[in-house]
């Protein structure tokens, strides 16, 4: 019975996909009907495809229930009452730990580690936004045609690897340092910023480019005189948007990079001390909200 449900779910899913492809191909073909009634009778049977997908979904759930024993997999353990109590402790932050006074020095405070986190994301974003300009230009199909494909693949490869994997690789070269965090943010951001830069370049108006071309300008003169003036405000807006994202990313780098990686170090070391964890969460929320408000205001001014 278990095997039957599994094979049935797969068979129904394959049939539904095949029907969807068939109906799509039929729909794309040009057709002419003598009257509206004939066109109505030959309409795509989308309801039948939906029925197959629905039956495949039901069969898949039945198969998961009987064969994989999902009741055991999703069983809940622990103490919910204690969990809610600990959640309440997050709203009672340790202010000495937050500001760095009393038994804590300022270099041990949440504020100091938030400043580190801000510095990593800020410097890394500046580096990425500058280095991504040539990648974004070279990945533009409007400017370079098929030559843009290798650079687009490079940008895809860069942003495919998660930031934490980059951090694990870079600590072999630069160690558990502030520099590693900057390089992680900078290298990974090139992939996304470069892609967005290329999209901005592909959306430019062609008339200014044709104008400087008619005056005998070369390729890089076209970029300097006709392309960059159009896209520079959008480039800055993209960099600000990525900075907003990098601030959130930088908050977890300390899990890998240690105390030099910012507030993430405390998130991994004080996870069971809920007063301190609440202080860290409060600092992160303040940082993210402030950066989000400022960057949103700047983007509105630029675009």
C-alpha cells in the first residue's frame, strides 16, 4: 500500500505536468474557429490539469503519512510554559551589558559590537559598490552583447555561495578578524550589486548613446558621457539598498568570525542568557530600523 501511494503520487504528478505542457503548447499555436461556440468547445481544459495536480498533492500527503511516519517527525517536545517565560525575559534587557557600565567595560557592550557590525557592513558595501561597477557594465547585454555572458555567469557564481560559506573559506586566509567580515560582505555583495547595475544599464535610453557615437566617441567614452550620467543615481540607490541588506547579514557573521565579527558573536555565546540575548536583539532592532529609515529617505531623494 505504501509503495502504491508513492508510485501513484509520482504518476499523477507526471501526468499533470505533461497535460500542462500539452495545453500550453496548444494555447500558443495560432487557431482560427468559424464561430464563438467552436472556440468555446476547443478551449484549454485547465480544470483537468488542476484536478490532476490536486490528486497528486493528496496522494503525496498520504504517502508521506504512511511511509515516512510524519506523526513522529512532527511531534512536539519541550516545555511550552518555560518557552513563553524565557520569551518574556527577552523584553527585560540587561542595561549594564547593553551600555557597557558596572561589571562590563564599553568594549564588551552591545553598543560596541553593534558599531563593529555597522562598520563591517558599511566598509564592505562601499568596496562592493565600487568593484561592482566594471562587472555591471561588462555584464550589460545592451552594451556588450554576447560578450556579457561570461561576466553574468561570474556574478551568478558569486552570489550563489552563502555569506557564511565565504566566511569559513576566508578565515583560512585572513583569520578570525574584522578584515574577514569586510571581505565576506564585499565579495558576496559584488554578485548582487553587479547584477542590479547591469539591469540598470540595460534599461537606459539609447538616444544619448547614439548621439555621442555619431560624434565619433569610442566605447568607453560612450559609457563615460552617455551611460554613467543616466545610471549613477540608480547605482547609488542600489548600493544603499544593498547596505540595508548587508547590515542584517553582518549581524550573523560573528557566529563564524568570533568577537571580531560583530554582534553575532554574542548571539552565539549568550543564547541561553535571555536578559543578555534581549539586549543583543534590542541593539540589532535599533540598528536595522535606523539604517532602513535613513537609506529609504536617501533613495527617495536620489530616484
